[in-house]
C-alpha cells in the first residue's frame, strides 16, 4: 500500500531556546499569556491582587506589634495594652491567613484554567493540521508537551505570580517600615541586592538551559515509550525486550541528567540568598549595637527593626527563586505556543464553494485529469494520471505495491493537493470547494480499521453524528455486526477500549463498515475493506457492501479477487502511471500487466477465496 502520509521524519525537534538573560521573545510570550489567557479573567486577577495586597500589608504589623509589646508591656507595664495587643495580633494573623488562602485558591484556579485553555488550543491546532504536518510530529512528543510542559507552566504560574505579587509587596512594606524606623540601618540592607541579583541571574541562565533540555529529553522518552507500546508484538516476536529496555534506559538517564542540573540550580538559589542575607543581618546587628551604646536607638526600635529585617528574608528568598520559576515557565510556554501556532497547509481557498451533489444515482462522478503528485520532490507518486469514474459505477484499482493506488484516495480526500492537473467531482474542481462539503460526500473504509475508545454505538454514529439509535442498529445489521455486538457485555453501549483490542480484527472491520454505511455518502472508498475478515465474515460483509454500493460511486483498492471481477472498470497502475484499464475480461484478453498479475497471483484460486497479494499494498 502507498504510504498514507508523506515520507517525513517522525520527529521535528523543537528549536532550542537560547540560554541567558531574558530576551524580547520571552517578554512577548509573557505578554501573550497575559493577553490571551488571563485578560478575560480580570475579576479573578483583581481578587487575587487584593488578597496579595492585604497579606503584604499585614506582615509589617507583626514586628510593629512586637515592638509595642516590648515598650508598652515590658517597659511601661501598661495593663490596658496587655488586653489590646494580643487581640490585635490575633486579628492581624487571621486577616493575613485568610488573604493568603484566598490568593492561593484563586491563583491555583486561574492557573488550572489557563493550562486547560492551552491544552484545548494545542489539541485544536493539531487535529486541524493536514496529514503531512501531523506526521512531522511524533505522537509521544506531542503528549509530552501536552502534559509535561503544561504542568511546568502551571507550576510557574502558581509559584511565580504569588512570588512577584505577595512577596514583592511584602518586601516593599517591610523596607518602608525599616526606613521609617532607621534609615541608616536600612542602607546596610541595600548591600544585599547586587549579590542576590548576580546569584539569581547566574542560576537562571543555568536553569533555563537545563529546563529546556529536560523538556526535550522528556519528549524523547515519551517517543520511546509510545513506540515500544505500539510495537509490542514485534518486540515480543523478535525477543527485543533488552533492546527496547536499553533505549528507554538511555532516554531516562539523559532526562535525569538535565533534571538534576535544574534541581541543583533551583536548590542553590535559597541557600545563596540566605548566606548573603545572614551577612547583612550580622552587619545590621553590629551597627545597631553601636547606635544603642551611643543612645541613638531604643530597645523597642531595635526589636521592631530586626523583626522587620528578619521577616524580609523570606520575600527576598522567594524573589531569588522568581527568575528560575520564570525561565522554566517561558521555556514551557515557548514549546506550547510552537504547537498552537502550527497552521495546516491544506485549507479552504478564499471564496471556496460548497460541493453540490445531485441525488443518486446521478451523483458522484469523479475525474482525474493529468494529475501529477509526489510525496518527495525527487520521487513521483503519480505521473499524468487520468481516471474517468462515472457516477454510480464500481471502479477497481490494482497494481503492484507502490503503484499509487492509495495516493489516489489521499488526493481525492484532499489529504494532499496534487502538484498539477485537476480532480473534479460532478464537474466541480475539488480544490475550489470546502473541505467539509468534500469529505461529507465521501465514506472511507480502510484496511486498518480505526475505532476510538468510546462505545460501539458512538463509534458507528461517527459516520453521521446525531444519528438515531435505530439507524445505528440498522447500519450494524447491514454490516453483519449486530449479532456479535449484542453479545458484548453491554451491547451497543460497550466501550471498545484502547485500539479496540478486545475485539477481533473482523469485528473491528465490520463496525468500521457500519460507520460507512451510516454515512451513506454518494462516493465510497474501499481500501481493501474486507482483507481482515475470515471467509464467512467476508461473505456477509460483501453482501452488505453490495447493498451499500448500489447507486453509489465506488472506488475499490482490490485485495480479494471477488472485488475485481464485478467492477465496471479496472484501472491497472504501475509506478504512478495508468498502465491499462478495462473490464476483467478485456484486460485478460489484452495480455498486458493485468494478465501477468492474474496469471501469477490469481490462477488456481477460486472465487471469493482468491487473493491478490501484489495488490495488498497500495
């Protein structure tokens, strides 16, 4: 069978982010997050900011209350203050606790909503891509970005916004209190800022590089796991467990190496800040002691100042981590937006019309006129192909592997656009009609039946969303699927599971055929639709397909001999060209490629049991 997709690499690595200081692109990412994903949540943001402000303003009152306790109770022995100050302390810490709770709850909720919106937009972007673009990204890498990168961004929002908001406001309030108490002592604290800035900048550069590489290695690990699970039968059959394990181990080690580097960078931020802060506290105590000895500072003022300074260590410590949090978040957001911003190449052209189909059997005439196409520029898949498929007729495509049979299906469905030539349906060029109307007029049944992890009824109903239950059952009955469906644990409501592996290949195929029957489109594409069935199931399905094909334009990629014999016309393809065409008898009499294929693969086989291996792969 021709590859349904272009021969593109299975993975397109993400463009690495440049480590270093924040770039203009990082600011654009943050602005986009704020504009597109937080801008319509102004009420929640305002409530969170209010909670941050309240929590920040309550913090400086704690050292102030301690200073008042020392002055009014321990020095002045004021009994009235013994009643008021404890009550004031309770009020302050209670308000601060509720404000902190409100901030945490609101911001966490906002972060979850933002991440959900990003995941929704990632999925919408990917599911709308054309086949070639989808094949350019490995599914494991997409899952990694969808889950791991989104989780990193969620953490950056829930940790970064409070750090920048509450901690910065708290620090400013405490610094204001310190300046009010003693501006000379406050100047000593200024020496803290340049070293902290240098430490956070250095660690931020290291963390950005490590975080980006760890995200890339997470994608590689996800690819390895996805491939191992998808290829589990081959792994078992060829005793490849050790090989698969070795690859997974290598990916795990590489990922762990960069994660540990990021962990060390994050872990170093707080101790380094604490060390610098401790030195500042030591100098402050020394200078305060000097002032106290010379009568320039009272004990209450000293206690209040040192209390504020010690409390300020926490916001300084948290702010030292802000850069590391921000770099992780921007790196994750950059990869997420790279997915969201992908655009499909196959789209409706400006002013595209809706495909107009006449009632059967006069509808669905298809014509390929001198069509050229290649998946790769240097390897043509079709060259000058002209096909004339009358409405309501059955046409068979046969030929050796790689002849171009499935490529014809791909172009008719506009999974790709032809390089030159035209394809028309009922006289309408498909390049000028909408994709929705084009694909609504076509039903496809492939050799590999695809079912989704939904109920049997839901899988059939995908052929015509909103279909009535009785129509679903009728389609299943016509596809010879009703009897085995009713024997399932929950009948039509049974979930088929991942890959529908609980069903046999023949059962999966009959459900897929029922889906096509329910669609009842004027054009039917059968890509070896009965190849997975046993002889009895094939007989039942062939009868159902005969009813389905009545009055419809049907194009069949031949696998069973029975699908060739009764075709109104057979097109024989070879190396992307139409080698010959005609009825079965005409082609045998011509003694060309078809006759040679028949002599080689059909002779000696009988009726519907005969197969055509050379046509099994288009």
